[in-house]
């Protein structure tokens, strides 16, 4: 069984006959007839009922026609992927995204690039604090989008946007009735919910953490927000992640010394002096042009 035989089968069915199939495939009618005959002999079944003027598929032919279409589709996909790779396009481009970064805008760019380069697999992983840049420096990913606490050696960086970390409590928090007069001293006896730094080989980093306060560590901001909404504790959240809850009163923003919003810049990083393929380079450029 060959792909040419399967193409002949599909063409006869879809074009309505052997002559029309030969024209669509730019082959002689006898070549199409021989391809179908050889396929039938190899399979040991009749694919067409030839009693009428137009060949009609037998029940067995109907099943095999469906399978042939699937095989040809995958063959074309394989050829397309091989063509992309032959042109130097990467098999995979990977990004580590800091959890406080604006994910929707990044996903929009990834989708745009993915649609234009379907052969290249896009990989996105969410990290916290120092874990994002650690993935880049250890060559686990091609890009990192993250906050920068200190200069990062051997990298190229571009500022993308900034995010605001706002101190919030839930409406059921024990001190909620005192809002907005709550102070840092009031919170020292309360639980602060903190997202765990996902770095593995670097010193753990913190930002906006109240020293000496009782802490609950969580893995991500979704769980952190759920805990704060439940009244179990307080903490800083990226404003874009709690916009709706602040608007409808389920969360209350704190202010004052030590509690005012922190504005944190978000950067796009890649390793310096390291060649990058065409898909990675396009992604690098588009991420900088995106409106965050």
C-alpha cells in the first residue's frame, strides 16, 4: 500500500470517477485504474462497485476511504512540519512566566506565533519569584518574563510593563470592620498568605513580607486569593488579579505605611550572545510590541 494508491482512491471518490481523478492528479486514467486495482489486490477486497456508470464505494471501501483520508492528512502534516524544520524553524520555544506578570497578553502573542508556525511547539510554565529567572539561567527555557530584584548577568532584558501589588483582606477578615484604619502593627498578629518562591538552587526571595508575622505558604496566586477571600489571612496580590473582587467589595485594599501598593516592573529576558531561531526571534519582537 502506497500514498499514491490512497491519493488515487480519494480522488476517484471525491471527483466522481476515474477520468476526473486522473485530471486532478495530473496522471493518465490508466495509471489511476492500475493504482486502484493493485490496492484492491493487496487488500483482498473490492473498493468500488463498478456496475453503474459512476463507480460507487462498497461498504468496505467506505471504511477504507475514511481511513485513507486520515492517513493522507497526517502525511501532509508531516511534510509541512519537515519543511518548517528544513527552513531552520525550532521544534520548541519555551517561556517561563512570572506569576505576577499579565498572562492574558502573553498568551495572545503565543497564540499568534503558534498559528503562523504550527510545527513549533510552544511551552509555557508559571514560576514564582526567583524561580522564573532560574529556569532561564539554567537553560530550561528560552525566555523569561519576570520581575527583577537585582541585575541578572549574561542576559539581555527589555522592560515590558509594570504591575501593582496591593495589600488586601477579605470582607470576612477579623479586622475588616476597622478598614481602612488597619496598620502594620495590627497585622503582626494575623496570618500573612505568601506565595512560595519556586527557585531550586538559588536563595529564596521575598517581597512585601512582614517580618515576624505568622505565614501560610501557598504554591500560586490562585490559592492565595482563595485563602484571602475566605478571611483566613491577608496578603499582597497583583491588582489585575483582584480587580473584580476589589470592585464588588469581596476584597478590601489596605493602605498606609508598609501597606501602600508596590509597583514592580516586569521585564522580558533571554540569554545574551546566544543564537536564536526565527520563531524565537519573532516571539521576542512581538512580546515587546504587545500592549500590556
